[in-house]
C-alpha cells in the first residue's frame, strides 16, 4: 500500500463516515496493511487484497457494544447523526450500516450473545478514484 493509496483511503473514509478526524497510517511491519485512527484511538484496520489481479481493500472495525446500542455508538463515535443501522433481509446475525441512505458495510455479531460486533467494508480501487488529493 503506497502513500497515495493511504491518502485516498483516508479521504474515502472521512467522506463516508462524515468524520474529518479519521486518519490512515501504514503499518511499518506490514506494507499491505494500515491502521485507522480517530483522535488518539486506533479504531480499525485496512488490509490490501490483490487476488485476481485487482487491488481492493478490506476495512474492519470492532464495535464493543450490544445490538441495541450499535446505532447510538457509531453516531457518537463519528459525531454523525446520519449514520443508520438497518436490518438485513433474511439475516438475523448482521445489519447494514448506512450514511444518508448510502450503504457503507455490514456489521456482524462476533458471538451468539451479540455482545460485540465487527464492521466490515469492502473498498474497491475504483471507489478511490473520486478522492482527489
């Protein structure tokens, strides 16, 4: 993952979460990974996927709350009341995260008790084309 991709990923996440304080910094131990921070806190990780000759990225973020507080948690974390949790058709172990009706990713339960969740977002290289530096 090069510096330009890192900056485009940062712009992409800032735009999609509505949070200008998000930062993406490469992991010095792994050139195919980056940390995502918000303020002083590491909130997620991005990994590079080059399968099938295409470049894409996977963003993963742990959400240490129960289902009934997911929406309030992400809204408060990113200071964005436009973030919304929606049920998925025929799925009870996961929900979708939207920003102003725009799909961002899937939030899945980490365990049967639903005491923690993980947000997963796929970011294609074409998604980054709109992000001018």
